[in-house]
C-alpha cells in the first residue's frame, strides 16, 4: 500500500487537457497548492478535473496514470497530476493512501477516491465524467 507523507509549499500541478494517441502530454503548472489558489483554474474548467495524487515511491501510481490516459479517450475530463508528498492540497484533503484521485466539478463539489485497486479508477471516472461519443465501427 502506498502512503503519503507531509506537505510543503513547493507543490507541482501538471496538466493534460487533450488525450494524445499513446502517452499523455503533461504540461507543468507550478504554484497551485490549495483550494484558494486553484479556484480560478477550477472556475474556468468546462469538464470535470481528475486530479491525480501520486509519489515517485508509489509502485501502483504509474499503472493508474496509464489507465487515466486510456480513460481520457472514452470520457470528458481534464487530467492533472500533483505530487502528494509536497502538496498542501493533499494534506488538506487528507490523502493518505495511493493511488488517489479527486474528481473536481467545482470548488465546492468534489469527491476523493483513495487506495484505488482493480477497476476502482474506471468506476470512479465512469460515475462522474460524461462518456465521449466514440465511433469505432464502420458504417
């Protein structure tokens, strides 16, 4: 089981707004550490935000990242990554078991999912994010 330590003021938020064909492109945006600082970003979001909390020590987090990348192809959401070891937001949300995600619809409407195993990630995103229309059949 992956556990999270304390936080500091050097949180990093990375963004993946569009699903590329194979590997998600992570664009680093530094400085967002808590709800107050994230509020303008959240207010302009047109789709739910999947905020992934991970650490370099978490052995299950890379698989969760790959699965989120795949789910971007079938669901509408933007994907952001935060290092849980240095995130004040992770401390505020009491993230203690990784992999973890917060699905944020607005500053006052979010849900935290922790210790994701098996198809927990699929179920969470399916429950909270609208499916994309995927036409993969020939007509």
